[in-house]
C-alpha cells in the first residue's frame, strides 16, 4: 500500500512539474504580469534585461536581509536587550526599504519600455497576468505587473 502511494505521488508530481517549470521560466509577457499587452520581442528582451540586472544588483542586499531576519529571530529567543532588538529591527527596515526603492526604480524603468497604449491597458486592468490582486507571498503584487 505504501508503494502504491509513493508511485501515485511520483506520477502526479511528474505531471505538474513541467507545468510549474514552464511558468517559472516563461519570461516577460508570458505569465509574468504583461498578458494582453502584446509586447514586442524587443520590449520583452529589454524588460528581461532590466529584471536580470536588478536581480543581480540586489542579490547582496537580499541575502543580507535574510541573514538579518535570522539574526532577529535568534535575538528574540535570547536574552538580548530591547535596545539590541530595536537596532536589529531598524537595520532590517533600512535594508527592506532599500530593496523596495530598488523595486520601484525597476518598475519605472520597465514602464519606460511600454507604449502609451500599453500603459493605458495596464490602467484598465489588462496585463495583470495571474488573476489580479493578492498574488503570492509579497502581498498585493497582482496590481503591479512590473515585479
């Protein structure tokens, strides 16, 4: 019976894995918030380059924020002073804000690649991709196709 469950799990996983991999690597204009905007190949390439550059440039900050959050968890569980916790929280907020500022600048760069018609379509709710509001862990990203 256990073997049958194992084989069933493997079979189901093998069916869905290619679909999720395709979605993850679809690229701009293909399931990443730009559906319905009819991006040109040049626009898709430029948007992907902007995203790649931003991801590479902010990698160190993202890693630092992960480490800081881990440190905050450790501090909460320890005998750390309130002042140490406040300082760690401030460090986390500064890094998080810097990453948010970076995301916003990326959005502006991507926005500059769109035509006025494509921008208008975004304002009318087209080009959202994955079903509108509340997409994923980052919160209300469904409203923002730039991420």
